């Protein structure tokens, strides 16, 4: 019996989450990638709170007609700007079980360009 790609990704995701956890000083940057959009949150796992979040479906980003990877890069920069304004400079990157490739990589590069360190 073969596992679906979602089951495989969830297994990898759980493995990653067992190793990393966000704190108030260094929160976790969690990424979710759907077929059309990227959603990311900066999370303090000790309190169980989302500090800031962004999605490519937001009106500020969704109006543009660009490639999905370019949109992910812009979303990373926008999230980094929000985080720096909130006083967050360092994060732990949680790729959510996805390969560090394509839109996930573009998002991470955009966040780094925006001023986040991880």
C-alpha cells in the first residue's frame, strides 16, 4: 500500500516539528504552500500565538499578475517588513515538509532580503 504525497509530507512535517520550536526571542516561520498560494506565519510556540502572518491571496499582493514564485518572493519581503516593524529580527524557518525549492525557496530568499535572519 503506497502513501499519498500528502501523507509523506505530513510525516516529514512532524519530523521537522519534533526538532524545532519557536520562542519569543526566536519565533518559528511556518510556511504552507497550496497549488495557487503561499501562507506564512511567525509563531511563538511557547505561548501558542501567531505574531504576524501573510498570504499571497491578500488584496495587497493578489492584484498583481506575476509568476507564483515572484509573488512568493514579494510575500516573503512583505512578511519580513511586518516582522521587523514588530521587533522580530531572527526566526527559525519551518518549511512545512515541502522541499526547499521553487516557491518555498523564493519565499525564504524574499524574507532574508526583507531583513529576517535564519
